C-alpha cells in the first residue's frame, strides 16, 4: 500500500525546522520527529546572511527573525590591540540571533501537532513507493519520503553512507555571549582578529550583548574545567586587548567544540526515497559562518524540488544538482580560510591575510555575491516565491 503523500523529517534543529516550514509553504504534508524532549539548540549566536534572510522572508518568518535578532552591516579586520587593519561595508545587512531564538521562531511557524518530540529515529529504509523510519523503541513509520536533517553526526547517514566520515580540521572553538562594555570598534560590525596562530571574533548581538568566538589549533576530543575555562582562555590570549578578555570573563556560559566538516560534498545525497539535507550531508566548518545559512538554503531548494517533481528520486536528484555546487564552494572556502588562519607556514598565512586586507572592493563584492545569490533556484520556483528577478 502506498504511504501517505507526506515528508517525514528527521531532526528538529535549524535545518529540520526550516525544511518543515519550506514544505509547508509549498503545500506538502509533513511531520517532524526529534529525539530530544524539547526543541532547543546547543550553541550561542548565529549569523544569518542575506541569502538565508531572503529564504526566511519567503517562508514568512523574516520579520520575526529580524525583530528577535540584531542587524549589522560591516566586517572589521583588526589586530590583537583592536587597531583596525581594514573595514569592509557589507552590501546588505547580516542578522545575528541567538540560536534558541531562531529555533523558537522556526517552530512557531509550524502546527504543534506536526512536531513530535522524544522520538529517536535510528534507521531509514527505502522502497519503491515509500520509505520507512525505525525508532529506538522499535516502532516503524512509513512516509512518501524521508528527509534526514539531524546534523553532522547523523546516525542514519552513517548507516546509509558509511564511507562519509567527519573530517576534523584540528581546531577548537570556544563561544560565549557577554554583556560587558566594549570599544566602539566592536559595535555595529563583525570583527575578526588573526594573531600568533590564534583567532578571536566578535559579533554584536544587540545594544548590550556581544557574541565572541575564540579559536586555536588543537586535536579534537579535549575538555575544559568549567571552573577555570575563563582563566585558561584569558591566559591563552594574554596580551590581547583587555576588552576581549573582558568578554570572556563576563560570559555566563562558555561552550567548546571541535571544528569539522564532511569533506567536499561531491557524494550522493540520497538513496531511493531517503534524502539528506543540511549538516547531515554538506556540513562545513564555521569559518565563513555559513553552516546554518546553508541548511536554511537547502530547505527551500528541497521543498521547491519536491513541489515540482513529487516525493522521490527525481526531486532528490534535482535537489543535489542544484545545491551541490554552492555547498561545495562554501565547504572548500571555509576549510581553506581556517587552515590559512592557523597554518604554521608564514607565507601561506600572510598571503591569505593580504587577500583579506588588501583585495580590491570589487573582489570582495564578487565573493559576497556568490554567497548571497539565490538565482540558481529560480528555474524550480514554479510558484514565484522568490519574487521577480
């Protein structure tokens, strides 16, 4: 018997909830299953690029996102003493928002009865007319197709494509949000500092709070002592501007993570009626701040393909063809940027810094345009959701 014509979405994070909103927008039935007992997002803030914001506008969520976040329009490259090396105005505003707030807005756009919490999907199988998901409690559920959006550590992807492995970049990132006085240079812009093999980044969350990120080369798997982590980071960044150390000390919570991706996404993105989206198939290191943005973009792309072709391999083939080039560019560029920032080769390090600090404005705008374009989706936008070209 054919399964109900709906999409079963595995994962209730940013990618899965964005996909639920997108398929809802094109009139496709769906259910979301999430293993956690409540929706939430581990992490601090997230930057939403103009392309991701335009997708959220299409989904009817843009105004709520902008109201819950903070817009800024510039990038500042500085040294450890906060002396500006280059200031670059963005062509369009970026919005920084707390990840928990983004999840809240995404979930509020969905009927509560379509989001099922405490349901851990452990496997997915495909057949000619349906896909089936198996849950940790032994239950099985059928749907016309299954979209897996449960992150870089996806158990279903590991079982389906065991050759796709997480690729650590050998760098550790710490994140925090602080309410503390900051110099003017840290207001109204994304600030990035490379110095001595270390990086420190700041993003304004609002008039009072600042998101900060600190990165150092380190093998994965390390741990912090919560009682000393702030002192340890301040010792690591000793000699840097006191305002940066003040952000670390003023943060109620400091989160640590190992940076990694899945390598270039030239791989197959689906098997039969089971398709993978977001970090589950094209995870990227956070050096371009594009992980969540690319998951949001993939959500709309997949919904447009399902709308045009119906649930099945034709839609999934089209989805991979559409998204693979841009996702590959993001993965490749983010990896190269992260390696150059922390390389032990001074020629490579200073060559990349020279590009960032001295490249003509036209070059910067071209790179920005590549990240911000949604034009490649228009041939599949049968409903005109993206508006006039």
